[in-house]
């Protein structure tokens, strides 16, 4: 069973400041979707930060990847990583955990 990671990004600056780097952030995300590292991502509600769910990485690798994020590099957001081992999952999710 492969571990899944949830990266919780918390904005440190206003949404107006964060929005200036959104196109670069979306390019960053696309790179890691194409590499098979990211499963899903999106802004929190209310918009206080974002969530990225990742697999096929180690914690150390994910930490390194997240430090490439324009939001992090430009001191707009911090991140916290939660790691878990799936115990139960929908059948369609099996490709991410096996």
C-alpha cells in the first residue's frame, strides 16, 4: 500500500497578492500532474490557502517539490504535509494506492 500525502497551503498575504502569482502556480501544478505526482488540488473554502493531494513521492521529495511553488518561493504561503496510509478506499481510487 502506498502512502498518500495532503499538502495544506496557508496564505500569508492577501488574495490580491496571491492572485498575481496564480498563473505561475498553475504552471507549477501542471508540471507535477503530468509527472503523476499530484492527484487533485484546489483552493480552500473560505480561500485561506489550498490543498494538494499527492502520491508516488516520499515526504522529502514532496517537501522539495513544494518549495518550488511560486506561492512558497515568493513568501505568499506556507505548507504543512499530512501523510497517511489508506486503509479503505473507493474501487476507482485503487490505482493511486496500490
